[in-house]
C-alpha cells in the first residue's frame, strides 16, 4: 500500500523530501521514487557526486565541481540549480541538500516547478523540515525565519523517513504529509504510514492512515 501511495504521489507531482541518517538508503530510495516519473517528462538530476542513473529517456545529469588548488573553477550546487531553472525541467531531482541551495530549491518548488525530489540528513520528519530551515537561512538572502518556514510548509508535500534498523536492514519507517504550520509556529505533520515495532525493535506491521494504529 505504501509503494502504491508513493507512486501516485510522485506521478501527481507532489514535492517529496527523503529523510534519514547516514547509510539509511536515502539515495537508493530517491532513485526508486524518481523511477516513477513518467517517461515523457524532462528530468534534471543535480548531485555532488553522480550516483543516480534513471531509465527515462529525457534526463540531464549535472554534477558540482570543487575549486582547483588556486580556488578557481568551482561549480556549486546553487549555481547548477539556478542554471537548471533555465532548462525548462518538468522535474528537479536533487541529491542531499546540505547548504544554502535549500532556499533556491524551496523557491523553485513554490514557483511552478512541482514534483521535486531531494534528500535531507535527519532522524525524523519534523527534524528534516527544521534542517531545511537552517540550511535556507545559510543562504546569502536575508529572510526572517517566519518567511522561510512558511515557504517550506507551502513547498514540501511529503516527508519519507528512512532508518537503518538494528538487524542492518533499511526500512521506510514513516511517511508524513506536511499540512502547513500551526499557530505556535511548528509544522503540522500527519502520518500516512508508520512502521510499527515492539520494545525490542522487531517490526510488527506497516500501519496506514486508515488502518489499525
């Protein structure tokens, strides 16, 4: 059920953030979600180190470049993202968001470039959105926190949380909708799916929003 739900969300051009810790399988899941994008759409993939390989026919791969020993020739993720918007992409797929490019990505998601996919290093869906806040504030654009938070709440539709379990398996542990912000300033998240486990960490079931919880 979760697989079919994610497939439908990708095809409906919802903006999805894949969240997880180191080694939890974020890039692998990002590639799996990107495989659901219809073949006729133009996809631009932006990464620090090229890892994704999609089977669709209309894919452009962009990779950042560090500066040389003299500090010249750098091509940053932010520069690639800004160039991407001139390529008329139907979808933007970005590897891990790590800095000020978060603000550019959020603004792209809210300005007609729907269906974006990216990954963030975080342990919970709420932490993923707060981390996006922090990285957006690292940009050279001076915006108040409230404005950044409102943009993130408007841009991000879904957070998919990954975790590497005690037995070494990598599992989707939570799929959450982002429904704006609360009067207190936090994010309103609704769990659509959750991996249920007992006290020992053993997986019991995958509960959906309409199933037993």
